[in-house]
C-alpha cells in the first residue's frame, strides 16, 4: 500500500537525520521500524538501502557484528546503484574491526561499483577510507595517490 511505503521511507529518512544529529539510539529505532515495514511489504530494494543505513548506526553504536550482518543481508537485495556504498560501508566496519587488508578488498569493490554507477560521492568517500587503510598497511605512496585523487574529485565540482 502507498501509505505503508511512505511510512517506511519516512522512518528511513528520520533515521538518517537522527544519525547525522548524533542521536544513534533514535536512528536505530527509526531504522528498525523501516526494516520491519520494508520486510512486511516485500520491498527488497528499499530494504537493502535501509539495512546499509542502519549498519552505519550499528557501527557507531559499537555493534559491529550486527552491522556486518545487515550489510550481508543488504547485499542479497542490493541494486547496482547501492553496491558502492554497501562495499564502502563494509570496508569501514572491517577497518574499525582492525582488518585493513579485508577492508581494502571491500574498498576496491566499492570503487569499481561507484565508478560504474557514476556515484561520485561514494567514490570520494571510499578513496578517503581506502587511503587510511593503505596508511595502516604502510603503503604510503598508494595512500597519497588515493588522497590526491579524492582531493581532485572533491574540488572539481
């Protein structure tokens, strides 16, 4: 029903706003309602997007295993335009978990997906995060290349 989809989208948006305002508990509450609604309606495309958003808040709350589970669940339903952000988010969670090598694989997948979809914002964010991961692995020249490309793209618009 149209009203149900609107409620799901509303809770998704309110969750993102709460996360951006630093109210992670409120964000998770809204994301939970959006996930429940998307699952009930069978709207797997919206479900995937909400799960990626909720994973960010779960990571911020220190619930890293749940964040990875949400990203795995989202990947089953993700449309191509979401894959760059999904892989980038998984890379970030893996970085927080202290696995920069695994994170780099996710960042590489994120960059490929963001490039193919023309998602410039996801590409810029991922270049920054991959640069940090490369630094953690002592690959300073490669990190500098990522930061230079990120800066070039960020200031080109």
